C-alpha cells in the first residue's frame, strides 16, 4: 500500500466529505429511488435509472475516499520548521522576469487547488522547490516555458482550506 502525504486539514476535509456522502447523500438517493419506483415499470423509468446511476457514483466515491484515508500519511505542518522547503511549506517567491511576488503552499495531491495557491507536492514547481532555501534561485520548466524564481521566505503555518 503506497502512502501519500496530506495535511491535517486536508484529511479532515476528506473525512467531512465521506461523512456527508454516507449520512446525507445516501439517504437522499434512497428516497429518490423509492419515489421513482412508484412510477411503475422500472425498465422504462428514467428517474429510477438516473437515481441508480447517482447511487453508483456516490458509492464509488465513498470507496475511493476510504482508500485515500487508509493510505494517507497525515502531517501536521504546524509542527514543522526549518529553512529548507519541504512538504507543508508556505513559500514566498519573486518571479525573476516580472518581479511579481507569488505565494505557494505545498500540499498533498488530493488537496491541491491552484486558485488558493495550494500546489501538489507532485507538481513541477513543487518538485523544483523541494530542498531549496531562502535566497536560492529556482528554475522551473512549465508548459508555457522555463520560469525563474527567487525564494524570499519559507514558513510552516496552518492553512485555511
């Protein structure tokens, strides 16, 4: 079984989703199936088939989440420290070309969200940053070409997910 890193908050988010699916969504679908059965012949009952398809999707998602939770290696980033970049780091960078400041948080694959500047540990930029420290220049190959950043700050703090 291959473990993967996840933040404490990211794991809690997985727990909340699975709880919602098991205790709320399952019950909604059961009610939808019961109502659809009242319409008669199940072979031509679109509502019934839609509800069963939704049930199949939700059950598959529950299995997927349970697998992820079993393989998760929870890392409390508030207990981390140091000057080098590793999982859980919040990094402040300056784009060498545009002088624009960028802030990224390195998190697990399943909690990455670029809109919140949370990048997966498996992403090209995170892989390039791992092991670097303040003052280092980092070259990153992206789909848009090579980018160069200077590491300005490295922190380990709790994230708002």
